[in-house]
């Protein structure tokens, strides 16, 4: 089978790595890919949101399955365009992907089907939001979200009325609708489920680290590291979410004539009063995927085919024992203005670790930085503590000027594992 992976980050390198292991994978194409994916298959210089270009590549190369990484490709309607030419796609249609691309639509759906989520109000513009707050205590509505895709920059949890009003002005200036939401607190986790339109099979729970600096300080990023599974989260609770969260959403989407095939990713918070859904995404997470796929004991291509053919079974998704932990190495200036062109020195041998490339490029013989999240270094081991040790030992051996990384990835899980 010929497979095309769309995207160019660490997530797509991990997807290509796992798909390459399938005995059924013949030709593996990655568009546009990165120097890491080029070691596994053939990179094609077409952008992830160039729908016409990607369809042409898939037709020419007789691709049997397209696997979509980034949300931009979903929003551009790649899955829809592939369907019209009869090419199978792991990744939802533009309509089903609204669960991620419109937070207002997504919140309304959650409300309609009874999924626990923070109380909210939606507004057509900033003026309406300011007006609402005149008769409401700001503290109770201090989470502001932009309706559309914003690459991780669409949410502010304001610490003061001034900050809230400033965020309303800044979000309002985009012209997009916005949401004010009640603040919640608790342990956050990412639970991704594989979906065949009707059934959802959750992966192991994972945890991202969104802030740039140790101790969850500094600006928000796309994610600075992730690990799985989570010793601090009860397995039976996670199991119960299949019926409480994922399947009601799949039923609602199918009832609207837009079934979701691909990944439904729930950003969850374990609050003192129970699980709440912060958001849904319609794709694999980055960097969660780099920690999850090494733990998957199974043939990812077979599993994805089962999803697109509507015959997914829970027993197709098995896991190796132990834990995996990924540390993101980011470029100087990330997330504001990542610097490009710094030479990267990789260790000659990675031992039993893995290095997934993201924002990298070839310059002459060598590798240079070419984006914000440059690499994800993953350690896998029987315990989370050993996985962290392995990941950090390998991360120390990667050198480039201005390298940024957090030193506390996995801390919340490690605290529990040690007790
Ligand atoms: P989202 O893109 O909706 O997942 O939001 C990004 C981040 O903002 C989340 O990972 C949370 O840390 C935070 N967040 C979102 N919604 C809330 C909320 N209602 N209360 C507190 N924090 C939130
Ligand atoms: N790691 C967060 C995301 O992929 O949205």
C-alpha cells in the first residue's frame, strides 16, 4: 500500500516512523515532510494546506491512504477533496473538523449532548463581550477564547479585569466571534481516541506541557513536552470517558451527516467536581503523538485502515508496558520569533531513544533549525522515571545555539510514581 502523510512536524515524523514499520506499507510519501521523514520515505514539496497539490500527488503516486497531521489541512478541506476522487483518508472532513475549528460550534455541541464543559457565553464581537461584563463579575468569566484556529494562541486566562478587557480588544480585532468562559482548575490531560465514525477507541492518557518555562511559567506554546501514560490518573475513569464523552460526540456528528473518521482529541481537566472538557481537536496532538506512538503495540496502518473502513475494534489497539516521555527542543526566540539557521549537532548514536524532527532543514551536509519546535527527543522505559532519564540524557547530547527546553517534563507523574 502507498501511504501519504501530510505535515512536517515532530508529530508527522512519528507517524511516518510508525507507519514505516507496517509490513503493508510500500511507498511512503510525506508532504512536505522534514529531513527526519526523508530517512523513512520520500518527501514531496507540497504544503500541508495545498489541497489541489496534495490531491494531484496522491493520484499520481497511486496513494491508497492519506494520513492528515495538521489542522490547517483539515480546515482547507483536504479530506473532502480526497473523497471526491475516491482516495481514502485518515482525518475528518471540514464539516466534522468544526469540532476543533470553531470553538463556539464545539461548545454548543457539547451543551446539546450533555458533555461536561465550562459555562460559557459567545459573542459576535468585542463590544458585545464588554457590554456583557458590565453586569457580571469579571472573575467568573475570565477565560477568553477566540472562535477559530489560532495555533495555541486563542486562549487567555486573565488574572485581572484589565487583562481581560485588553484580551477582548485584541481578540475582537480579528473579527472572529469570541467566548467568555468560567475558569476551572485541576489536573489537565490529553485523551486522544481513534474513531471510525461510530466507534471510538481511546489511546493512553497523555499530558502536554504548554508553557515555555519550568513550573508552567512563561508564554503558551504549541507544547514543550509530553508523556504517557499518567500514573496520577485512574484507569477506570479514563475507560468511562469512551461512553461519556467520545461516543456521544461521534453520534451527534454522524446524526448531522458529518461522521468523524480520524482522531478525536479531548483536552480534559480533572476538577474537584469531575471531568470537564476544555476543548476538542480533530487530529493527533503534537508532542503527545511522539510519546504515544512508541508505546503502541500494533500495526498503525492496519488500525487506520480499520478506521476508514468503519470496522475499528478495541482489541486492535494494544500497548507495550512502561512509559514514554518526549522533550521538545525549541529554537532561540520561540514562541515569539523562532530563529532559523542555527547548526544542529545530533549524537552519532541514539541508543534506545528516538529523535523526531520538526523545525529542521538541510543546509549543505548539515542540519539547521528551521522552525519553532526543532526536535522532540523521546525516552521509553519500564518506568516513567527511567523514561525521563533516557530522554534527558539524549537531549543533552543534541546541540544548537539558543536551544530551549524545559527540565521538568513529566514532573506531575513522577511525583506520584515515586510514592
Ligand atoms: P484550549 O485551547 O481550550 O485547550 O485552552 C488552552 C489552555 O487554556 C488549556 O490547556 C488550559 O490550560 C487553559 N484553559 C482553557 N479553558 C480553561 C478554563 N475554562 N479554565 C481554566 N483554564 C482553561
Ligand atoms: N499539544 C497540543 C496540541 O496538539 O494541540
